[in-house]
C-alpha cells in the first residue's frame, strides 16, 4: 500500500519531474517542478483551491514517482519527453505532429544546388524556412526555378560538364545548363547567391544588382541578357508585393501564438514571421483542456511544440503570459544558441497581430465544429440506410463494384470504398479481369468478388502469423455492405460466390433508369423504394458515380497504354490496331501470338504481322 504522507515527507527539495499513476499502473499525469517536495505536496492538501480537472486527477492517483534533475530547465525537457512517451490522460496533448520542410542551398559546394529537405544540418549549407501550409514551399521553388533557372537534374558538377547532351530544360530555357560548359563557375555561383538573397527577403539589394547587370548588358549590346535581368526584376517585385509586411522596424524571426477553445478541445493558431514577413500559418489541435485557462494551454503547447522543432524564432508573441516564462525562455535559448524573447502584449501593433491570429484560431475551431456536425449527419444517413435495408449494424464500410469494357475487350473492374459515408480513395482497388473472355459482366463480377475475399483471407492469415501489420493490409477489414453496379442478375451471380466462401455480407444492386442515372437499390426480393430527395438516395448516387468513374478511368488508362504500345510498331495504324484488339481482346494475347495467326487478322499482312511479332519479342 502506497503511503502518501510518508512519501511526500521523503520528497527532495530539488528540481525534477513527477509521474502520477492510477491503480492500473497507467501514467495519468506528468509534471515538472522547481522544488519537487513543494509542488507534489500541493496536490494532496485538503484545503487547496484546485480546478475540477486537478481534483478528478488526484482522485485517481494510486501512487507517484519522481526523477531528480540538475535544473528546472532539464526538468522541463524531461517532462516533454515523458508526455510524448506516455500521452497521459490529464496532460494537455498536442495532437498534430507536423514536420515542416526547408529549402536548402548547398552554397558550401563548388557547384551549389537548391532543393527541399525536412531537417537542418550543420554542413555549411544555407537553410531557409520552415515553410508552412500546403503548397508554400512548392510555390517558392517554382518561383526560384522561373527566376534563376537552377539545374534540377541528377548530374554532378564539375564531373559531368560536357558529358552527354543537355536535357529538355535547357532547350525550353528553364535551366542555366552548367553541363554545356558555357557558364563559368563564378557566374554559376553568383546565381545561387542571388537565390539566397531572394530567400532572405533582400529584394531591394538583389534588384539593385540586377539593375546594374541589366545596364551593363545593354551597354555591351547583350540585349537578351538585359531582357532576362529586366524580367527577373519585374518578377521579384511582384513576389515582394504579395508578401505581407508585419514589422518594418525590426525584421526578426517571430512566432505569434493565440488560442480558441470550447469544452475539452482547443485550437492553437501560429503565424510564422521571417524577416518581417508572414511566410505561413498553421493551426494545431490540443485536447484534455477542460478546466485549463489560456495561459496553461499556450504554455503546454509551447513546451511540446518547440521541443521537437528544428527552428526556434528570436521572439515568441503569445496571447496569454506563459507559466514559468523565464525557465522556458532559458530552455529555448539553449535550443537556439541565442537569446529568445517571450512577450504577451497588452497594447500596440503586437496586440493587433495577436488579435488577428486569435481570429484565425476561432475560425479553425468553428470549421472543426462544422466538420463534426457533418460527421453526425453522415452517421444519421448510415443509420437510415441500416433501417431501410434491415442491416444488423450501420454500414460504416461500404464497398461498391463496377465492370468496364468495350465490346468485351480488356475487361476491368473497380472497387470503391466508402467509410462513414465518405469516399476513402486511398482504399479503392482495381482489377484486370483474368479468366473471362468477352462481355460477360456476371462472370467478371464473380471473379472480382472471389479475388477480393481471397486476398482478404490471405491477409488475415498473415496478420495472425505476424507477417503483416493490419495497418498495411489492402483488403481488410471486410465490408459491412456490398453494392454492385447492376441488377438482380449480378446479385444472383455473386450469391453463388459468397455461399462458396461462406460469407454473409449483405449485398444489393445499384440500378439505373433509362437515362443511365441512379434509380435506387434492388435486393433478392425486388427493388427497394427510396425517396429521391432523401440523404440515403444522395449517398447511393454518390457511391454509384464514384465506382463507375473509377472503373472507366482504369479502363481508359489501360487502353491508352495498349494503344500507345501498338502505335510504336511501324506499319500499325488505327485500322490494324482496332482489328488486333477486336480479335485478341488484350495486349498479352497479342504479345504471345504467332506470325501466321497475326497475319490471319483482318487488314493485317505478313509484313505487319512480322513487325508486331518482332517488336514484342525484342522488348521481352
């Protein structure tokens, strides 16, 4: 039995970390303290004015343990590591573990390159970022490519200079092409120093240099070079105008942090300002915040976020003052290697900036609430579908199947997956029909369903034996409902397969009207009446459209590949290509055909047959 009074008496008066455990031996809270004895004792005082959250936590504590550290700063770092390890129930938890990319300019090399990386390294190169928000870094690299035309190929310089022909980028004027040997090393390196100035936001200095180069080129009657400099200047000015200046006095690296909360959920918004310009913003979801004020929320966010962040800004501007701000500033200084300022403004320009960031946090929270409402709406649709079809449970995973072919050739099928009423596109699967010749949709559907469940059974055995992680399975879990693009004939055909594999997953057909639009569902007992205005009908229409589009897209892709293969053969035009596909049905049979058989095809002769035969034999 854990003796709380005795253990508290024996606590050291030193900095450290404490871990609260429940009776199941789970870590439910991790905290740090300047003086362990004083901090832990506060939890168990009867007259302490604790929040409901702390009271609930203390009621579950079966025992505690502690780790002594040399300083409060070390305790803070250890606290972060232990929170990440145990994810305690009563700690505020940052749910988003995002890693942001950087732009690296390898100016430390004789022939530098510019590219994206996910980690900074002490290698003498220059790093810019991190870049936040989808597309931000991609857009920046595209602008750099357009303005400065650095090489993007895998050639190594100077080893590969004048080795082989220059690539397409050179011919379309999208690369300065050091491989040609026409650009001196000094001029090549100058281009990359210009890229660095551009990324550092030193646009005016860069424009001054380009203006001088333009004048010199014009004076020397190098009008193409002068025009290129002019275009660069114009593009740089346009780019600079699009970037919002937020601090023209001091161009520091600043992160501005604000929060919006409701119930047990909060969203923290961060604006990332580099060289006085907003380069990106992101929001982060945190949980377990019930009973916590903004100061506690933002403090815990700062500790968890910056413990694994490659870049520490010069200044943090926070909506609410941080708890233990001096210790956190000292810890951040050690991570960064220079002083970090933490402020919580009450007036002026910085307060206006915080207000703008808080407004964005409130919008993120509002969007999340809207998303939750939509999820509930989807859940209601699935419940209605369950009742309509008399299913044993809501069909949280629905699989739909469709066959696609043209006159029976190149039969393919698609499997669309809907989870909780929404398409799970990464889980869609495609099938090339292997055992059916001609336009037999029933037989094709039987093959697809059999293969789908055979794969599922194989994966199930691999999971049980430890060969496969369930998260990597492509055909698990099994569906709660199967929908077939077709009528009663499809249902009857698939029923045979399902009985053979001893599977009782509910199945229905999705039928269409005379105008090839969704009409409703059909079961073994006939068509099921569904209101055309109901959410259930809209869901079925969505599912039928999705699986049909997936099947058609796969067929077109496959057919285009076949067509392009046959188009490469001399003497095979559209007429002979169509005749071959009509006779053989798929590319594999054409590949394996003999010359005499090929020549016996309509519009083919012995010469064209030999061309087809020789093409595929050489390729094989």
